[in-house]
């Protein structure tokens, strides 16, 4: 495939992805409709904090009290639209459709730098029409900016790993920092990448260690101002406190009885709320840890159910159209991803392992917290690269089989 044809396919994937996403938002939600709690509860907070920021009030509740509950990345990605257009839901959804369509192009680039142009083209086109990715831009949820930031972070990290420009490492660190400010759990991915220095053949390991160190410093530079802000306003030096409630919601008597491996709002909290985010977060962590200690014999079962819920195509939702669309799409995608993982390891073990780091981070997140299709689909731009490897290896194996490691 020529570079010109590849560029044309990337442009087509963007246009097709954008048009499809705008059409879905218009038909099924209403382009200018207000976000609904029933569709995605967390979007109400992301959208409201974006509005507060656009009005110069800071990242705070309606009372004006600063909040550290949610990481700010999703709201910050929506804020520029509100600054320019006011609290315009249509403009916000168009912007999220744009970010989602741009992710298709970024995923194509990721496929290009790892397994060649044909894989990149299939990845971009596949992601453009993949329902489990397109759906999320209908709502103001973290999956949209997170997917783009993660793809860029992984791609830039791979470029840094193979050397070349000194800019790759700091740019990768900036991207990882942005992804962390959207979903902090993704920092497990660059940590796993760093471990590969000591696992893979130690050729040029010192230079790779230096590049990874630069990447880590750049990530810290992006994340630390927010951590400092949280420490100053609340005394809690963290990115967010939502993890404590997630952990407690996944480890309590109710979830063990009713939906093991999932997350529920515990109707009988084992502690009294103080309405102080820091104190309540600490109490939630303590309650979750106490549950784990008391039920350590049941933890293997609970972990197995978490992984089941991460991988199952049957995600619980009252919307039957969404249920069957997601189910059929993942049933078709899973074997392609699995075959692609095996094939990619044979073709280019280093890049395959680097690509797998966000997937491994999501698995670890599920083991620690709970399993959900949203976790899985948040990294759909990554696993579609493996699906593309599978498709291309079946239809045009010569397009990737002779590709040298790290070459485009």
C-alpha cells in the first residue's frame, strides 16, 4: 500500500467515523439534549465541572467548594467548547464526535508504526464503524478523550522505545499524563512498559531506561500540579478519590450477594458519611479492605467474576438495542483480537508487548476493582490493532509477515 493511499484511507476513516457518530447522537440522544443520569450517571458530573471551569469558578461543586472526587481530564477536554460556545450541549457532542473520529486516525497511525500500513488502514476503518467505540461519544463520558490520549501515549512510547528523535519521550510522557488525568488507573500501563526493559533482550537497555525515565518525568510534570492542588485544598495528595468508592462498591456484602464481580452502591454503608471528601474516601478504603480481609476465602471467586464481567459480551443494560449491538460486536471481535495477539507476538514481540500494556492495565484494574465492558471498550482502539493483524494475516499475510521490528 502506498503512503498516498494510506493517507486517503485515514481521511476516509475520519469522515466516516465523524458522520456516523453525529448521526447516532442525533437519532438516539438528540444532538442538543441535556445529559441524562439514566444513560451515564458520571457524565452529569463531568459536564457540570466543565461548565464551572468555563465560568471561571474552578473545579468545584455548585456550592463553590472544591472537589477532588473525579479526575479533571474529561471536564478539561469539554471546557474549551463551553468557553467558546457557552453551555451548548450540541457543540459539546459535536466536539466529542470529533475527538472520537480523530481517535480512528490515531489508531491507524498506531497500526502503521507497529505492523505496517495495511494493518493501520484496517484498524482505522474498523474503529470508525465499531459500535463499541462509536457509542460513547453520545454522552459526556471519559471513554472519548481517554481513548485518544491512550492511543497517542502508546504510539509515542513505542517511537521512544525504538529511538530516533529525543522528543518522543517527553511527548509520550505528556500523553500519559493527560490519560492519567482522565483515568488514573492507566498509569499501570507505562509502569508495565518500564518493566519490559528488564524482560526483553537487554540490547541498548541503558538508553531505553533513560528514555523511559524522561517519559516518567514528563508524566509527573503533567500530573503533579493537580495533585498539589488537591493537597492544598483538601489535604489529600491524590489525583482523585473516586477509586476509594469504586473499591468499596466492588467489595461489600451486597455486591457479593447480588452481582459478584460488579459494582453497586452499598445500601448499608459500614461507616457514617462525614460529607468531607477526604475523610469519606479514607473510610471507604478502610471498609473495602476490611471486607477483603474478612472474605479472603471468597476472593478467588470474586476475582474470577470480575474477569468474567470484563470479558463477557452480555453487559447488563435495559437498552436492548445497545445490548445486542454490543454483544454481537464483541462476539465477532474477541476471536479476532485473540488470534491477532498470537500472530503479533510471532511477528514483532517487542511492539506486541508494548501494545498489550494498556490491555494488561485494564485487566489489573478489573482484578483490583471490578469488571465492566466500559473498561474493556475504553481501550478498543488498542485491541483493534490486534484484530487488524488477524484480518490482514488471513487475507494478505505478505503485508505484515516481512515487516522488520519497529518499522512502519
